[in-house]
C-alpha cells in the first residue's frame, strides 16, 4: 500500500510539472485607469463571456481571434452591446442588447476589454 501511495504521488508531481500554467485574472495587472471598465465588464458581460473573457456555455470567448480589433473593431462591440447582434460565428443564439448598458459605460468597458485581450496576446 505504501509503494502505491508513493507511485501516485510521483505521478501527480510529474503531471503537474508538465502542465501549462494558466493565466488567471490575478496574473494580469489591470491599470488603475481601467478599473471602472473591469467593474462594468464583470457586472454586464462576465456571466456570458466569463470573468477572464474565456467564454461560458452562455457566450463565446472574447479572447478569440474573431474579436481582435482587425476582425471585430470597436464599433462592432458598441453595436452588439447596445443594439444586439445576430449570431454569426457561434451557436449561442442572437446576442440581445445589454440592459442598462450605455455608450458612456462602453467608453470605459471597451478599453479594459482591449487591454485584457492584448495581455492575453490576442493582438
């Protein structure tokens, strides 16, 4: 029994040694001037797009190449959030307008989102 426990421990150590480190929200330092955008993202977007922009069963990941500025520019985000958008890349259904979101709030939220994408090496 003791040798079995040692084998399991060695296997766990080897497995964890080769696992790629995941970037978490704590690993990305958000500048103070983007804090309001982070709060808005967490309140209005994270339930579908994930706290780390990695998506969920409700919405796609925003750290996907579809959402880099050269493919979906800033105006696309404003339009999707404020007016809603028909599904076209994913099978999550149409995105409705986000209740309570305003252009002024988007002015704070989008720089946070772009900064986060950049930190995740999306562009």
